[in-house]
C-alpha cells in the first residue's frame, strides 16, 4: 500500500461522500472544537502571565532595586564625606557598561495631611531622575499634577498615600522624621512639603507607601541611623550575561564600607515565585489540552468501527497493515492541525485584547452585583453598600496588563499539540491496522 493510497484513504475519512452525518463524523468535528477551545485559555494564560511577570519585574528592577545597588554604610568615610560620595558616583559611572548612577537615601516617616496620617517610605533622589528618558519618567504615570521635583520642598506622592490622606496636587504634606539629640534621644522633626504630583507605577504593592523628595532635602531630614544611603546602578540590559562582568568591574572600584548586590539577589524569592506560578498555570492549561486530545483517540476508534468494511476490502486487494495505520495517524494529525488553526488565532486575539475583555467582564459582573444589592436593599436583607468588583485588584496586580506574545512558547504549544494528536492516535491506528479482512467480510 503506497503512501499516496494511505493519504487518499485518510482524506476519505476526513471528508466522506455522505458528509459528516455519521457518529464518527460528528465526533471528528467535536474533537476539532475541543482542541481549539482548550488552546484558547492556554494561549491567554501564557501571554497574560508573561506580560504580568515582565511588567512587575521591570518595575521592581527599574524603580526599586535598580539593575544593581551599592549600599553605603552610614559610618563609612564615603557616607560621612560628601566629596567622597560624589567621587564614588563618578568612579562607578566611568565603569564600562554602566549607563547611569542614581544616588538615593531612603527612610521611614509619618506622612500627615489635613485628614489623617499614614506611614510612608521616603525616597530622596535627584530631581533630574524624573526627567529625560529614564525609567522613572517612562514607568510612572501622573494622575494629578506634574512628574517633577522643581522646588527644594517639592514631593511626589504615590496614589495610595494620596488616597489615605486625601491629598491633591498643590496640597501640603508634612513628613515627621526623627533625629538624634545630643543626649542620644530621638526627637521628632516635622517638615512640610508641597505635593507636585500624584503618581503611580501601575503596581500598587510596590509603590503604595512611596513619597519622593529631592536628594538634598532628604539629607537634611533623614538621619543616618534611621535611613539608608545607596547608589542605583543601571546597565543596558538587566537580563544580559554581561551584567555579571559589569558587576565584577564595579566591585573592584568600590571603597571600604560599600556593598554591591544584583537585582536577582535582592528579589530572588519574588522572582522564583513568579516563575513557579507561571509554570503551574501553564501545566494546568496543558492538561486541559491533553484531555481534549483524548477525544481524537475516541474519534479514531469510532472511525475504525465504521470503516471496517473499507479496511477489509483494502486489505483483500493488497493493502497493508502499515498503510492503514498511516492513514489513521494522518487523520489524527489533520484533526490536531484543524484544532490548532481554530484555537491559536482565537487565543492570540483574546490575549491581545485581554485588557478590554477584563473591563467588559468587570462591567457585566458589576451590573449583576448592583442588581443583587438593590434587591437586598428592597427586601431589607442587608445594609451593606455596593462596592464595585475588580477582577484584577490593583493592590496585587498591574493596572494594565502588558501584552507580550511569546512566539517561541507559542510555537512549542503548536508543536506539542500536534505531537499529542499523533500520540493519542497510535493505539486506535494499530487496532485498525490489525483488523482481519476474512473475519470482517464473513460478518457482512
């Protein structure tokens, strides 16, 4: 039995003369739809998880830990001497591969507004950090005011702190810090700042307590014991292998009292959690594809039962068992291809428009939730007020999911789907090829 004959028999099974009116024909269509529908959530989950992880990781690296960070001990000569500190900045900036250095002093303060108080993480950085093409100017969005520290008493406040204190652009926020007196006692110090802008990185868990002030103002209000001095170092690519070479070169020029750490050392636990969660989600979705592929096996079993007469006739005129097996394997492969052509474009379409889909689902859910609360109010069952539902709470997720199509992984999904379609077709194909034509024709 030639390959051409096997292909023709497979095409006849895929498209019989009487149409797909038989049980096996309907099962074949069902198998195609099952594979296609199972691929949609797999593609969406893979795209969303990659976009979410990349968006969160980029904000952590660019806005918090930098590509690498130099911690300067408060008692070191570098921290106590401004000349030595700025000499350190110039030395590190001259290292090949370093594209930017950002001095920063961090401390904890009590932020007070006209309507309340809340804890805050004060980050004192140079005003030019928010200008130009830096990551701060690219990743921060301004909900009110401007993204600048134009005055010596200017402040940029995170949206969470602004909501807690009911602050607006132009309002005054008072930062309460502590300094050590001559007797060794901690004395509170209150410093007023004008809110230049209310900003957000899109990831509230990261910037919920951030308050930015000018670097010079931070040196005045943040004492050495209650604050930390560091230098953020930025390179071309935080994920490049050259990062370790640059880090080794930076370590060679560091004076005593300075320690260098890479971003993956500072955020190792969180990054590993992201990777393991992504793998678990993809594994669960792939199990759905595996279950859907089993339908191909049951479909081929039904096809072999319906085509017993044709198989017997083919074998009686010289058809081989291997040729019959090839025909059924081709049928299973073509079923997987059809499911792939159906599910992959739909999955990519849903992934590209995932933010719009989430907004639409939130709108629908809130409509029904509001109706339910209204019914409860009419029946006096509950006195709770309606709170809008957020499917992706910005306190834990990004406000907008970055859409990143991982083409390499999508190709792997396509190849894996076709491989599964062939693998689940092996046993039914072997059983169909093992049909004995004499016994089959005798029963007819």
